[in-house]
C-alpha cells in the first residue's frame, strides 16, 4: 500500500517498496548501516524442521569478515551472529528468523571530513540526491558491511540445498589482468578457502596476491572476477518470462557491492559472436544432459539439470588512498584524500557473498518450483 510522507523539502512523496528485500517465498530483508549499533535481517519462508548448523553459519561469516589476512581491510569485526527468533532447540520452526550482528570496531571519525563532500564513484552523491540526507560514516547503508547479513541467510540456504543434494561453489578466477582459464572440473575446489585470495590454483593465487599487494602500496585498487558453479539442480527450476532463473541470479549478483557484470554459460567462447551451430547444446539423454553446456545449465529461463555456471565481474574498490578531485554539498570543487581501512581488491572476501546470494536465490527458485504442479 502506498503511504504519504513529508520529506526534507516539505514536498510530498509516495513510498512503497524500498528495495531492502529479495526473494518471493524464501525472502530476506536486511537492515542497518556500517557504523550503526547493529546490522541484521529477517528470513521469511524458511522451511520448518531444518536442523541449523550454527558452526557452518559462523564459518561462512569468518570467510567474509574483515581483517582476516594482510590483503584485506584491517577493520576487526568478530561478526558473531545472534539469532532472535524462528529457531527452537536448534531447528527452524517455520516462523520468521530474526538475527543481528553487532558492529564493534567502527572508527566514525575517519569519515568526518566527508560529511559535506562526495567521494568519486561512491554512493555519497546518489544517496544524498535520493533521500536528502545520508549516513556518511563508512558509506552507511551502501557499505559492503551489509553483505554480512546475506552470508548468514546464504549459509542457512545452503543447508536447505544440502538436504536435496545441491552444492554451490565459487572461487576467484581473475584479479586485474591475471586470469585463470582452467576448467573448474580440473581443479580441487575444496582448496579455494585454503588460499587467502580464494583461488584454488596455487600458481595463479600467488600471482594474484603479488598484484594486490602491489596496487595496495600504490594507494590504488584493482578489480577481478569470481566464477561460480552449482551442481545437483534438477530440471524445472525457474519461472518463465520475467522471473527467468538466470534473470533472478543476475539480479542477486548485481545487487552485491562493486559487481558490474554477470555472465552465465560454460564453454570458453564468446557466445554473442558465435553461430548457433557452434553453441547449441545437443541433448544426449532423457535426463536432459547435454553434450556441451554453453547454456550454463539454464534454457528458456528454467534449469535443464546440467551444472549452473556463471561469472561475476567486480570493479575496483572506489576508495583509493590517493588525492582526487570532487565537489562538496554546495557544488564547490574540492580535493579529497580518504582515510579509514579499506580493501585493495574486494574479490577474495566476496566469494562467500557470491555463494550466499546464489544459495538463497536457488532455494527460492526450488520452493517456487514446488508450487507449479499438483
């Protein structure tokens, strides 16, 4: 229902959905800012009777949290999740699952000089333009700190998927110009989290680490790519037309901070410049298995039973430790130099976030698929 609010300019504005939720049946709503007291979320639609592995939830949070290695931001947050509702005696009970994560290592003074200044390529200007007010401390709501909430939900979603034999994996496949073109089937993906850069191939991992350390010394940042694979998804997940499975996955991936590109389909070729005879996936048996997987496990917006394969591209972190030109709130030109603790490359910490967003999107697709038949 639309509601009427007064806003800073004394005009009237109609506000409905504010984009803080994702999912139709398995639904997540998050709240909180980077330097607020807590961040948190509510999961609605989680099936009852799931025995929650709290250690796995914490393990996923630890994989995302800051301060875990010399190539990540040195903000130190324990990221201990506190569940408030929806779980009884270790099992989900079908009611909304509420949780919080306390912010304990905020250094808000590092951002006081940005109160009336807009950082290049950040959400500072756009949040001010939209709301007329913003929390400038650490980016507020636009901070990647919010993604810790997604990891909590993703860890629970992955446990739902485990119960039906579906496995989600992701790894860093590129940092800057260092790209690993190896097939995921030829690597031990269990080795991903043994590397601080989250790359399962030791040779490429070492080169990536050197590159990140180099740009960090220069006060600069660098982008990268994450590859994700899902095995065990049966044919029939995804809704036709507007809620195609790849469209839902794309939305989930593009909602992650710093993501600027999403591509699905496996085969090592540029499909948009290929011929149909070169990239059509020939079905070879009644299970839907195909000779190739250029479709990335999805056809017509619906899973076909093959591995789901996608690549997610991250831009360089916008916060660089170099002087830059910008403007202040009055439109005056200024020169700014940011302070604080920031990642030089976001992709190592983003692997668990990608896995989480894949998992929660797929659980939602799975539950929606169960409503299509009697």
